[in-house]
């Protein structure tokens, strides 16, 4: 049974029970986006392509980014 989610550059361990955690940017193999949050945003950037994309979602479209600690890729 999986009880923790490990994510991020800093390898933080988050209990599965935490549910949704709002973050500035994240990626771990899957991303789900509301289409209207992505208008005018492109998946590109020098650091990591998702960082610039998520910045655009937040700043241009007032979108929010979350990690769902219960979502698992097997």
C-alpha cells in the first residue's frame, strides 16, 4: 500500500491523505488542465518547459496549480 507521495526537486514526502496542495509549478508524469486556463500560453522555456507554462496559466489567466496527493501513476 502506498502511503506517501514524493515530489519536487527537494524530494518532499507528502502523506497521501493531504489531498489537493496548491503549488506554483509541478510535474510528475501527468498534468490535467482546464482548457480556458491555457489560452495564450505555450509549453516552452529555458529552465523546464512546464515552469513557463504554469507561470503563464497563473499570471495571464489567473489559473491555479495543484498537486493531488491521492493521484498515483503506476
